[in-house]
């Protein structure tokens, strides 16, 4: 019959029990009906036997599988199986082996290979363990009995399904009667009512875990649980004493801390926080108290100065109260306490005390040296009432404008003061006691310098005043203002007027606007730059001081050409071409033409010099190059710019001929000596004579020379076309169209426009 799977239960270190016994021989029935015989040979020995084995040694047993040859070995002749070492279920719970019987001679299997499993049966060889210990836990003080603190758990490596090896129960070895533990769950609870942290704060509790359900012979393990009681506010603050006394000198500074007081509280943390307050007493207005959060002390501070001579002691009732209350313990209160504090004021030798914290004094500027400014007063506040001396604190570089009487405190001037230079002085006066010079007091004295009318008014600035040529009578051409260095009372009430001792100015006048300004007005119609381009107007200015001061100034007024809308065009004298109305482009074109003509003349002269010509020139040979300029001239306004006496040269006499290319040696007769002679000479005849002389004079250079003479001629029969007389006619002609004729007629349009507006006015 072949081998099949078989099952062996092996309990280490114990005899194996089987279902059938034949003495010490046990037969095992395999799943396919094969019969193994296992003989117990000692505590770690088993035996396999096949039905085919006759005992003659012809059968050989072979064992393979987990642990074969190492943990389990077999005798191949007898089939005895031995274990070489103790088995540990916690490391391996079972082994799978294969057994086979073969013929020793032929090595042929006598039975098919059979598999069997050896299970290791558990024994109680592992004690319970606390893997998380030791434990640290807290619980509030004054907790109710049975309050849960912590749950501990122990583990056992033995098989929990077999016997009681892994069944653990808990017990408390240390910590009674304060705490208890549940034997099944391991929950630790308080065992007393109202455990007080202030009585005892830390507890060490030892918990034991025992297997075998706590029976005798079971294994055990233990752990430590450190329990700390946390604080609650169950203790009110208390002052150690009901009466305190504090000494404070009268010299203590206002705002400084003068003492400390503290109430004790058995609680900790925020439960011990408290605030201090003054609930009554005669020193409530003189002292204040605050709380130091770190030290929980009451800091007493001074609110007002102390004076031993007036009050020598104060009484304060101080209260300290918890800020965080727990209403569960309100029956233990009240959570506050009070005490009485007596403050003794100490007498101190104090420095002199000024009658005022600061002084303001006044003095007029320009006052004589030694003028009294004011007086300061200081007294010894002590009962001794020592004499006081005064002096002024000056730096080495300061100018000393004042001094003080050391005995009386009277301040006087040492220099003449000028308000316009320094309107205010700040000095420091020091007072000391004669008996104790080291005790000093200081006070600030402000001295205001009062104004005296000692500065005359003057123009606010240099004025650039312009009057247009086409101005009308009564026209405002500028507004001026004045300034005064004196104060408001002696300054800005200015009066403007002309000097009464000077003749009346025919051109301009002055109008006081009565608002500290004045206007400059014209007194006549039209001004001409060619006649006079600058006017001077002397004016007078007086201030509103008592007595009043005045000053004189001269205004410079320039005459300028203006547009019809009043805009200034130019203030400089213009050339004749400009007055004729030529534009800038026309002037540039004329200059270019002149330059071209000059270049042609120079080239022509150069060519003539290169030829040999006779010294005597024929009259038919015209060599003069006459260049003419068609200039209109400046009209009546330009008469002063052209002097006709230039045509009446004193050298017109026959006997005063001289060369034009050299400096004449003969002195010319002074002009004022020949005027009477020139008046009798006809200008036209004079020009003809000079032309003939130039043509026939052999002493002139051989090159052509240009001599130009201008002569207007005799008076026209048609009479004058000047606009000076046209204003007297009653013409209805409208001259506005002249403004559209271009820049050449601009001047004429301005003149006729002014005449028309004047006639309309």
C-alpha cells in the first residue's frame, strides 16, 4: 500500500499523544489509509514505520522538506525521527515534511512519497510586555473620583487561541490609594476626591500585566506611569501682611516708581494672574499703581510732586484680585485681598522754585543800554527759606545782550537791540541757594523786541516801466508797490505822492490806489523814441508809523513801439529802412544785392588795372558806376535823423579843393563859422560844381570813384503831403484799409489810426 499525506502533532519537550496505543507503539492512519508506526524514543524522538518493513534492514527511510537534515533527522534503517534543537512556536508554527520508503538494494520506492505536517504546540514561554512605557500623563487637580487618566495595553507573544498563555490581567503595584486600574481594560482612574496640586503635584504609578489570567505560575511584566496634577484657580490671592509702610523722599520725580507690593497666590500660570488697584485713601490723587505681568507685583508710581512742608504722609488701601476666575471654585473665594499702605514723605533740601514755569517779557528796539526788561522770582521751598542768587546761562560764543541782577532777578539790556535783525531772544536764568550753591533751578525767559518806526519805506523791487508811443492821456502804464522792514503797525500803510517842491511833470503823474499800491499814468498824447526814449519820474513814499517816515525814489520809464493791441514791439531806435516798413526779408535781399554790386565793381577795377591807359581820360569815356537806392525815408518822424547841413560842406569853396584818396592837410573851417556863408549858396548849383570838379580833376586816382549827392529839390507846387496838417480837416475818409497794404504801410496805418481815434474821441 502506498504512502499518502499524514499529520503529526509534535509538542516540544512533551510526549506526543496519539489516538491508538500498542504499548509504546503508536500507529498513524494516513489520508489514503497507509499505516505509519511511530515509536516514542525520548522526549524529542519519533519513529516512522512502513508495513513493508520486515525488520531485515532491506527498507530504507528518506525524509525531506522544511527542517529535514537540520532540525529533523531520520534513521534510514529504523525510521526514527529526532529533533536536533528546541522548537519555538513564536518563530515558526509548523513544518511540512515528505517521507518515503525505498528498497535498499534496488533503491526503488516501496511506497509512494507521502507528505505530513508537523505543528508546533504552544507553551507559556513569553511574558506580557508594555511597548509604549514608561508613560507621562497629566490630570487636573480637584478632579472627581473615577476620572480617567490613561489606558495602558500589554501584549503577549504566546498563542491566544490555545489555553490561557496570552490572557492578560492588569493590577496596580504602586500608586494606591490615589489611583486604580481596570484589570481587563488597563484604564487608570483617580481613586480619591479633590486631589490638591498645592499639596502634592507628582505621582509615580506602577502597573503590572500577568498572563494565564492571573493564575499562579503565569508570567508578568510591569510599566511606570508618571502622573502630574495640573493647576486650576482654586486659591485666591493673599497679602502676607495687612499693613505696610513706605518711605518716599519729596524729591521723587513725577512718573517715577517709588515702591512695590505683592500678594501671594498658590496657583501657577494664568491662574495666578492678578491686578492691583487703589480702592480708597487720601493719596489716590497723588499715587497710582500698575501691575508687572512678569513678577505679578504692584508698582507704585508718583502722579504729583511731593512737598514735605505741606503734607508729610499718605494712606492707601490697595486691592489685589485674580483676573481669570473658575466659577466651579467660587465657593472657595472671594478671589481677592486688600491691605493698607502708609507712605511717609521724607524731607529733602530742594533747589529754589521759580514763581512761573516760564517768562515772557517785552522791550522796544533802540532802547538805551540798561533798560529794564523784566524781573524773575525764585524762592527756597524748604522751611529754612535761604536767600537765592540769579545768573544767566551763556555759551562762550553767544553775544550777551542782557544781564541780570544777582540779588533781585531784574533783567536789563547791555546792547542796543534791532528788531529787524533779531525779533526774539530766548535766555535761560538759573537760581541757586546761598547756603547750598549746588542746588540749581532753571527757567526759560523769552524776550520779544517791540518795533519802532525806524525804517522808511522803499520800492518793493526795481521796476521796468514802459510807455508806448501811441499812449493816450490818463492811461495807466504800470502799478508799483512798496515794502517796509518795520512791523505791521509801523509799515504797510503806504502813501504815494509826487514831490511838491518839484515842477509839475508834463508827461506823467502818480495816483495812490489806497491799497499800498500806486499807478503811473500818462499826462499827454503820444511819445516818440526819436525825440526822447527815456523819462525819469521822482516819487515819494511814506509809511503809517508814528512818527511817519518817508523816502524818495526815481522811476525810469522807457518809450517803446507797441502794436495796436498794446504789445511791445521794440524799445530800441530803428533804422530808416525799418521805419519805412521794410521787412527782414527785404533787408536781407537788399544787402545781398549790395554785396553782388560791390563784387562786380572790384572785378571791374581789377581788369582795368591790368590794362595800360593814358593818364588823361576822355570826356566821352564814362567810368562812373552809379548805384541808386530807392529809399522812401522816414517821413516827418525821421527829420531829426537827417541833417541837411551834410550837403553844405564847407569845402565847397573854390580854394579848398583836395584829393579824395588821401587825408587833407588843410584844416577845415569849423562848421559854426561857415553857416552864414552856406546859407547863401544854392545847393543845386553846388552839386553841379562838384560833379564838374570830379570829372576834370587830374589828381584823383585812375580808377573810377563813386560820389553821390542827394538833393530833394525845391518845394512842390502841390504843397505838403504831410499828415501833420490833415488832422485839421473834417474828412470822413476811413483809413482802416491801410492796415491791409502790408508792412510797408504799417507805420502810416498806425499814424492815421491814432488820428482817427483822437478825432472820434
